[in-house]
């Protein structure tokens, strides 16, 4: 039950730090002055438009701890944010990455003093090359889109080298990741969208009509953003390669394929892998990520710099940094986000070959379990076995009850679950894209299924409840579009007594 | 305003030019439906000048972000400021309450570059089947 005091406390708990300031209060005690006193430089140089909060140490710790608790993370609860692979990140990864030999080194140190770190880089390169069946890996791209750009710049360099500068067109299926077209354009190509057929595969007739001597290549996400394995993939890669194009694979959904499918065997020339998704390093707060670019035989000489190579001389092993012969140059400083690489290394080593294979098994089984259990409550746009994620549609709820995918997502927050990805892929109306990941237990999946069924019933019996959700968060519906465009990041005095 | 009184651009904006040469501009029902729930509309300010088929603003829906292009060129006389707080009017009433700007049309012959309702409907059907 609420009371006037409770409401007052609630309001006070939302005060910003500056509004908690009490004149004269200090959070630190300075030692006595033990050096000669001198005049400050001209006061003109001292800003007075940015007052500091006057609070005690205890108040400031509580303040930041409280606001940190508004945050939602994979360590709080289930986080089925489709396409983002929000799986649990073992704490062992962090433990290893924070070892002083990894965390206290400097990228400009002499290679001879960081052989262990270079060995980690080399081993991750080798693991990724092996896992994907490609020819070589560069770990420096800083995130998925950076890896995509690297791959497309490599494709461009390849065509230019062969005197085929007319190859300007990149085909991208409508079920690809949204970053793909942007990467292709940034690399100097023009984009043509390919439709999906009614089973969610690439439309082969449309593909055949689109290839020609202007074809630079194709960027395809496998499994697609529909969570489906493209059954036409061997034909797709063959048609593109026969026409002289490069096949780019967006490996953001690689956790569905690990230990089961090698992208190299399917005819891919270059792919990227999001270590922060597939290989379990923290993400969701804006990074850091890592998007290694992995090349097949045709493009391996164009990899960005620098790589780490292993040399053996009279029984002595040394790791050295090197630049491939026709390298496109640097995509990131030094060896990229090394801390992420050390975490991925730990993850791969602690799972081993069998463990890596169980990732894809569990990811696919978990998603299909949810698909089966929820297909009575939500529309399924493609009646097929899915891969690591399942895309539902809330279009029936919208048409029958006026409840949108957004309302369903907001109501999930009331039940303590992070909303799934919404309105993506664009080819599914009122899309809800659920990726349970491989790290969730049967109990968690069952709880989620119960919640989703309940929400579907609520949509019919009490749609208002969903329109007004979430009910239990500090703020309810936010104007997200305005917040993104006009972010209000700085405290300002509320009644204009300065400025 | 009824859809058959309007002229349409290939970027899915419509315009209605009155006897004083003032063009009322918005986006088509088809555009509003394919965008989905509109959450933000950014428009020029009064006094700005816009070119025919030039950028006049931005629109964001739950699904996508798109640019808006003016179907006619001229000076912006008025802006539908209600859309700043109620962008969903674009979905509810694209031809009435969801109008975007009024433009003092510079060159009346620009209208000839636009489509009639029947032509626009054919255009939409054709681009959907491609």
C-alpha cells in the first residue's frame, strides 16, 4: 500500500546528484598544506558554470549503486534479445583477462616482452580459422560492422587487383543484418536488395537475374535474421562465385553453426565473427566488442594488418606481428580489443571441441522448444524448424486486440524479462525476435513460455494493461525517439539561477 | 482532403496546391502503413526553402528511419507543429491531421512531375511486385 511518505521517498530517490547537494558538505578530508602557499592563476581561467555537488562519500556511493540497479543485464535475468546473443558470460573469462600479464601490458612494448599475449592472439586466429573452415583470420576489427567493412574493402581490393573496377554491385537479401548495406556502401559499392522466397530462403531466380559482370559480390547472414538456415545456400554461393563475385558471410549468428557447419565449406570467401556474441564476452552496454574478419583462400592475402605469426627457429618458438602481402591496412589500433580476445580465448579453451559443438546444439534446441510451445499463442510467419532464434509476429494480436509487438515487449518488463528484438527483420510485420541462447535452463525457458502465454491472454482480456505497461519500473513509457535525438545528458539548474 | 485530389511523388509524399499557389504536403497512407507506428517527425522551420524532391525532414517509426522529400519547391509557410508531440497522427490521418508543411510553390509547372492517384497506385503495385 502506498502512503504520502512512500510517494515522497520515491520522489527523493530519483533526485539527481546535484539536487542532493547540501552546501558545505564534503566527501573528502584534505591533509594540511605542507608546501608553500601561492596565488592561483587569474580567476578568469576558472569556470564557475559547472558547480560540483557537495555530498558525503556514503551518499555518493548509495547514489551510484542505486542507479546502477536500474540497469538490466544478463547477470540479472533472462535476456532473449534476438540477434544479439545475450548469453551468460562465464566469470572465468574475466578472471583470465584481468591477469596482470594481460591487463597491465602496453601495446608499444617490445614483442619479446609480450610473447604470452601474442600467443593468445595467434591461437584465437587459429581457432577461428579452424572453426569456420577458412584460410586466415585478422582479429583487429573492433566490432561486427568494422569486420564487415574490412571484408568488403578486401573484396574491393581483390576486384581492383584483377582490373575489374566495374564490379560495383553488392547483392543483399532482405533477411540480412541491417549493417550489411551500410558496410557495402562505405566500401564504395552500390546495393541491390534480393527478396526472400516464401519459405524464407534466398529467391534463386531473383539472384540469377541479378548477377552479371557488374557483380562485386553478395552479403548474406547465415542463419538469416529470420532465424532460418538458407536451404539454397550452396546454390547461392555457387551462382555468385560463377559470376565472378565474392561471397560475404555475416557471422553474427555463428553460435547456431559452431562445430556443425564450416562457412568455408559452403563457399564463403570472407566472413566476420562477433566474439562478443558467439564467444561470450560482455556486451550490450556499447562495447567493447571484437569483429574478427576471416578470409578464404581468394582473399586471405588482403587481410588487414597486423596478424600474429608463429615462427620456430632451432626449437625456439617466437610470435611476431606481420602484415599480409596485399593488406588493406589497419582496421583498428594494435591488436584490437585485446581484453575481448583474451576472454574469447578462455571460452574456447575451457569448452574444447565437444563443448563448442554443444553450443550450437543447445542454442538450436532451446529456440525450437520456444517455437513449439508458443506457436499457438503468437503467429509464426515461417512454419519451419528454426536455428538459434525464432521470429514470431504479433500481427493477430494487433488486428484482433489492438495490442502491438511494442506493447507485448513492454509488458515483458513487468515480468522481469528483457524484451526481445522488435520490428526486425523488417519483412515480418509486428516482429518479435526471440533468441533464448544456449545458456538458459529448461526452467527458465518454461517460465518465459508461461509469461508469453499469459501476456497473450492478457492482450485479449485486458488490452489496456498492455498499452500502459510497464507498471513496475521507475519510468513507464519513454519517448525513446526523442531521447535518442535530443539526449539530455547534463544536469542544469532547474530554475535558471545560473546561465 | 480526399486522396484523389492529391498529387504524389515517387518518394510517397503527396501535395495539394490551392488556388493561391500554396501546397499542403504530407505522406501517403501507403507510406504511413509501411513505416508502421511513427514515433518522430522532424520538419523544416517556417521560412526555410525546400526544393522539389529535395530533403525536407526526417521520419522515424518503430521499424525504420527515413528521409522526407518535398514534392514541390518553395518557401515553407507553416509547419504542423502538433506532430512533434503527436507523431502518431501521421498513421491515423495521413491526409488530414497528419499533414506536414505548407509551401508557397515557386513554380506551378513542377506539379506536372507528380503522379495522379491512379498513377501512384500503379506505381506502388509495381514496386511491391518487384
